[in-house]
C-alpha cells in the first residue's frame, strides 16, 4: 500500500504543511499518493483532481500534489484560478525543487517544500477573506489502492 511508504510522523508533517499553506488563503491544497500510475502522470493527476472534486472550489484555486511512489512519477496540478495568476513556469520551479529533494531520498521534505511554495502563491493571490471563508476540501492525505 502507498500509505505504508510514509510513517505516522511523516504523514503528520505533510498534513501540517497543508494546514500551514492554507492558513492565510482561501486556496485548497491536497496530496494524493498511490503506488502505480499507468500511462501519463498528468492525465492521472487530472483524473484524481476531478475525483477529489478539486475542480469544484468556489475560486477554482485548488492545487493537487500527486505522487506514484513505485513508478517514481509525480505531478503538480493547479486549477484555472491559480494557473491564471502564477508565472507560466511556476509549477515547473516547484517540480524541479521537489525532484532534487526526492533524488536525495527526502520525500517528505520535498513534498512539504512544494506545498509551502504553492501556499505562498495561493496566499498572495487568494488571501484569506474573512471568518466565513471555509475549508472546502479535507486536509488529510488521500491514498490510492493501485
């Protein structure tokens, strides 16, 4: 199972990174981890994005971090709202940074760094509105069965 790749302390750090990234923004960050990704990683990330209903946020400002552990594939997918705001190479910069950490075996750290970087842009472009601003999506890591 993909869930077994991270111990409880590492999972808690990832969830804490998600919560910290969302503290000053109306944006939503989710992490989905599975073992295998058959086919194109961006196609699978888009399918997961839709399964998790990330395309249903009010401001279309969700960001998905998708990892297929055993296949050594990952993708970062932002919805239209955030994609319209960030520089065209922003996701590539996060990907490259994460990839460097992953190559050093620092999966949790790389993922947390990427989440933090995305959160900074979400906060800049989609600041927390008011006390009515709700957390639209769960902060927990989702795991696939494949």
